[in-house]
């Protein structure tokens, strides 16, 4: 059933993306060639194959000196930490963001079982710092850089949102001098708790076996939310057979208790892996709610 839903969502999105991209602003210059996060080789790399080289694919809009800098979002596709759904949970959301006047960067982070935590967090952390340190090159406001994660990518986005640091001003590498804190976070059906056979397998892929309870606690992100956690938008389906909606509910409650601005939408039907759900007459409305939230917080820029 999961495979069917993933294939169905991918096919629907593929058919509709032509309509979506036809409405993109004229300033879109996407996608661009991928950018390696560490041109000289990633820390902890086990080789030099493509799977050993975390990289970003920019989907950015050209800057105009007469306009203020734009927001940007780093998109983290899902895939259970074994594969990356870089189409309907990567390129398609990036193009959707472009439509709102937001530049985007799709991250291809390293995967298990070849790589284990904290390598994946290191890649996401580096991606945020890289975009922030190169903000001027892309016409981006370095104080309006968010992260959007789907499923396992939502797990990684939530870990980054609760494990960031302010950077090291004396670091030799300019990328390490800036903060890795996202200014805002979007979580689509995020896998935050190791509940259910599929999610448990994803945690094993990320952490290795047997599961270390200390590491499980470290990446159970709702346990680490505090007042400095970024504002967050969450969406989930109540009938998700893979990642129970409790994951989003618990994270939302943790944000509320910490006094962090948050918005949660749970749809009755949608299953797992619905992406943008562009042709579902009900579920597709969720992107409208996200667009409203981005505008409310001043992150959407349509010029």
C-alpha cells in the first residue's frame, strides 16, 4: 500500500508540475548544477562515489538590486534514510517555493546503512551554513532561511531545528562561522518517534543496530524543543499507515509549551508520502495553508 501511494503521488505530481512551472516567476533560474557541500571531500566520507558526496541543487530566483533579498528554503527529501525521493519531495516542492518568490536548495544527504548519525545531521547542518554564508551570492536574506523536511527528511529537519549552534567566528572555514539555526521549519509527515515497524527500521538505518537508547532519545526531537526552536508549520494525514500523526501532534504540543509559534494541519485522508498532493481536491489545500503561513511570517516574496 505504501509503495502504491508513493507511486501514485509521484505520477500525479509529475503530470501537474507542467502546470505549476508554467506559472513560475520570470526570474526563475532553476535548477542549476549541483554544488558539493565539501568540494575537497566530506568529513567522514567512506569513499568518493556520488553517494559519499552530499550536495545541494539550487532552485533560485535571480536577484534584483531594486528588490529586497529573498527568503530561501533547504528541502530535505524523505526515503527512510535509504533512498531520497528527490522528485516529488525535492524538486517539486522547490519549484512550488519559487512560485512564492522563495529560492530553494534540495539537499542530497548521505544515507544508511553506509552512513549513520550524526553524519546526516552534519550534512544538513553544513547545508544551512553554506546557504547562509553564500546568501549575498543568491540575493538571499540570511535571516530568512528555512528548512522543509518530508518523512525521514522531516526527522532530519526536526533534529537540525533542535540541535543547531551559533557558529564559530574564529573558524578557518567561512561556512563554519555562521549559525546553523533555521529561521523557520516546515515538517511534512515527519518521523520523529520510533513507533511502528517501518519507522523503527528507519531509525535502525540511521543509528545502526542495536538501537542505542541514548541516541534514540537524542533524535526524538520533541524532547529537545525549547524557546529558541524555530517557528514551525506541520502537516500530516490522520490515516498515515507508516508514520502515525502523533509524531506531528507531539512536536506541535512541545512547541506550544515552549512558547514557539507553530501551526498544525491534520487531514482525515492522505496516507503517507503525499508530497504536494496537487490533484487531490481536498488534500491539495494544504499547500494553500502553508503559503498563508509563509506570508503571515513574512517569508513569501512574490515580486
